[in-house]
């Protein structure tokens, strides 16, 4: 859909911009056509020597990178097979030793291959802008104007400032976000895994990984089902318990007759201020089998034997949900307090006059208003909880782990993804789970985002 | 006011208040107890993670001293300096990135604006560390996972994401009236001058917020640092160090020192966090009026 949008935008642009690519190719004449092959030629001939030389240098540089032995074309040509040669031992008669000949490394082939494809895409962009710029230079020369290189540099601080400001963030984003994502996603279609020792050489396997993960009969598929169900249960309870309990506490603090409101809120918000990894590691230590909580309960005579907080599946699951309340309720209080103060006081006064008791007031005035305002917040919280790595990893590390499983009983999709890639080196399965998580989050967020006010306002951007 | 309320209502209100106060006090105790416990533990004289009394039986400040004198297993000052340096650099870079992107998406009209914003949103939807392993491979291919280049790698990792985290700043810049820009341009300012002399000064509270938030990133994160620094202890950040103090091999000696370290880290970070909240509220409350 965005494609058609950009096309429409491009059509509008063309009317506004006389130096578009199609105009250049149509009206440019032989000089432009030649400079389609030799980038920058039109600029050089029309007096913009430095700019033209830069375009030329880009073209030569990229082509040299692609064409040299072990350059871009080599990696791209290896992409379909991902390398076949294993590392070989060769007997060297002269020296009397075995020599090792490096084989192919599929992982490097995949990375360099994708990077080379990206560079070709960039070359196409540079080519487009060189043709346009050449055409513009020719037009300007015909009109008798002259734009020097200095003028171009100056325009970077003025009408072209977005080119200057956007380039560094975009480059970082491309190299350290987009390229890795493409790379990782492509791993989902290979057998890159420690299993069957495919860590050095691996192949494309099509949708096989997706099939095995979604097949509830296979061992990995069954685990995926378990983890997915627990992730959803967790996200549901973590979100709604936090929301309702947080709202409840916020309303209590907001009671007219309660003093020291700031003090109460301040005490509770300490869990926000202290770094999460510190507080969660403290809690983990307190909840150990021999930890202080069990010790205190034993000493007080409340329990006869130690409670298996982190070692029994059910206990651990309940424990993480409760600890998440401990971490999350202050956030809700922070959010809700402002909103509560925005509810018009007249509504409550009118309700009191009509004889409504506080519970009725809460159900009929406060709750509908809160739900109306907070829906986007709740949905963001829900998606955030699906992705909540810290609380699970720092608190239980996904344990308890049943023998033979790769996912523990409290593992969410994200912590499982982390374990599969970092600890167990089953990159292909990790990538499948990553893609799946993305699809779930994308659907949820797009629905929310599309219906949110900020998106609609954005449409009105002039 | 109180006189108008009939006696029965008043009694009911007072019971309500008392119940509420008790409830809030219990909550506060539950919320503060772990922090109180860890502070007391950090002054405990002794070893081991598991003890039989809630409060220590003997007190000492040796745990704090040991953090700064015992470098055998975990070099705390070194980690502190590592994290501080990385945080400073990545905070400068990511603040610059966020400001640039926010300005361009909020104030300027350019062809790729909408596609860029959509792309940023899509990237934000991927689990952050899905790409982490791939980032590690890329950095390795660039030869940046050995020696002091690890610092550079960490700085890049912490600031690379800034290109997509511009939404709050953009939202703020959207509230600055366009007429200010136009007036400045009429007076002959270039867009660069508008950016540096009009927009940036007006965004000051938000910039402070952004600076502190990105400064705090490396202190809080430990996934990226763990994958990139791995077992090379001299490049660890504070969070990996603290995490490792609780590993089985070290926990016996290091637990009390972990508590001391946790206290030392939490104090400045909490103060910075409160500062960000203040700035954020100031920024949102006093948004620029045309």
C-alpha cells in the first residue's frame, strides 16, 4: 500500500520538480545518455567539475569493489549455494606437515552477499541522483546560470539541510539496524544451527524451520506452543493486574482527605528510579530457596518448609507476575494520577447529589473515562510485556528448566530467542521466533497506531 | 466544611481514612523493604548470600572499600570508568542524532520524510536483540570485537538506535509554532541558523531530558554489553560486573560487595532519573506558546 502512496507522491513531485529522472532521460539528449554510463560526465562538461568527479569516483569505487577477486560479485555469486568447500587437510610433501586450506564460511558469505546487494542498491540511488544532477547542470548552463561546488555546499546548510542532518543517523541505522535485521531474517530460511553441526557450512532450506516450529507434533513445535501460551498469559496478567491495581492505588492516594500525597507517591516510585537490573537481581537473591524471604517466613512460623519460589514452575510463574506488579504499579500510578485529575469534578458532584455511592461513581464515571483514555497505553504495555526481556531473564533466567527442553517454564518468546541464539547457537530457530514476534507486535501496534490521534494529526502535516 | 457533614458520615470517613493510611503504609513498607535490606546488607560484616537474620549482626564499611581495592576478580572502578566513558560518548552522538532526525521530520518537507518515519516505526517493532547477534557478526567482520575497539563497538551499539527514537522529541518540536521559523527566514537566516538559533534553544528542557536518558542507557543495559564484551573482563560495564558478582563462583565473597556496588550505582542513577522527570514535566507543562 505504501508503494502506491509513494508512486502517487512521485507523480506529484514530478509536476513540481522539473529535474526528475524521467525528464532527464527524455529531454537530456546524448550527453545525459552517455553520463548514464559514465556517472558525473554531464556535470564535468557543464562546469561542475568537483561534483562530477565525486560521482565518477563513487562509480569507479563501487565497480572496483564489486569486480575485484573476492569482491562483491564473488559474494553475490556464492549466495545461492552458501558455499560448499569444507576445510581441507592437505599433505605437504616438501615440509612434511599437514596444511589446512580454509573452506567456505556460509555465515560470512551470507553477510557479505547481503551487504554487496545493499551496496548495489546504493549505487542505483547514486546513479539516479547523478543523472538528475547532470541534467540540472545542463539546464542551468543553457539558462546561463552557474552553480559552483561552493554553492552546493552552502545549500547543505539551507534548503538541503535535511541531507546533511539525516545522513549520519541513516547510515548508522542502515549498517547497524537494517543490515543486521535482513541478515538475521535470512537465517530463518537456512539450517544455520549447532544441530547436525551446521555452524560453518549451511544451506538454504526454504520454509522448513517455519514448518517444524508450527508443527505441534515435533518436539520444538510443542515447546513453541507452550512458550507462546505462557507469553500470552504473562502479557495479559502483567498488563491488566498492573493497570487495575495501579489505578486502585492511585485513586486511594487521590482521596480528598488523604494527606502527604507526594510522600506516598514518592515512596512507591522508588522502583522506577532504581535501575531495574539492580532491583531485580536483589529480588532474585531474596527469593532463593535459602533466601531471606523464606528465612523470615520460617522464623515467623508461617510456613513449615521452604517455598519453591523459583524452582517450581507454577510458583515461579506466579512469582514473576507478582514481582512485575511490584515493578509496574508505580508506572501506572504515574500515568493515572494525571488523568484522574482531568476528570471534571462536576460529574462527581452531580453524582453525589443524585445519591451515588463511591463504588457506583467509580464504575460509572471513573472507569469509563480511564478506559477511554488509557486504551492506547494498555496496548503499548501489552506489546511491551510480550517483549519484556529484563524481568524474566534477571529474575528467573527462564528457569525452572525441564530436562530435554531448550525453553524453561518461565521463558517468554524473547528470552527463548536470546537463549536459542546466544547460548545454544540455533540461529535459524531464533530467527523464526524473532520474525513471528515481529508479526504479532506489528499487527497489534499497527491497529493501535492507525486509530491513535497522533497518526491522524500527522496526516494534517503541512 | 466538616461541620456540614452529619456525624455518621464523619465517622465513616474517618474509618475510611484510617484504613487507607494503614493500607498505604503497608504498601510503602513492601515497596521499600528490598531497598532497605540491600543497604543494610552492604554494611554487613561477613560473607555469603544467605543469612539467618534480616538485619546484619555486625556492621562495617569494608565492603565499599573492597570494591575500590580488591581487583582480583572484578575491577569495579575500571567498570565504572568504562561505563562512564561509553555513556558520555554515546550520549553526545545519540542526542545529536535524535535532534537532527526530529528537526528534519518535524520542520522540513522532503521526499523521504514519510517513508523514513514508517521505516523507523517498523524497525522499532523488532525485538531489539534479534539483530544483536547479527550486529556482533558485523562488528566482528569489521575487526571491532578485539582490544580497545570494543569500546567503539559499544558506543556504536548504544547510539545506533537513536535514529529511530526521535518520536518524543519530534512531538515536542511540533508544538513550536512554524511562524517563528518563517520570521527568522524572512530576516535572512539559513535553515541551519534556524535550527541552531531558534529551534534548539526552545527545546532546551527536552534536550536535557534526551541527554540524561541517553546517558543512562549504557548504565541500565546489559544484553548488548554482554554479547559484545563477552568474557573480556577489562571491557565490562557496571551492569555485567554486578551480574557476574552473583554468579556461583563469586557469590560467596562478592554478595555483600554486590550490595555495596548496587547502592553506589543506584544513587546517581535515581537522581538522574528524577531530573529527567522534572525536565519532562517542565517541557510538557511549559510548551512553547506562539
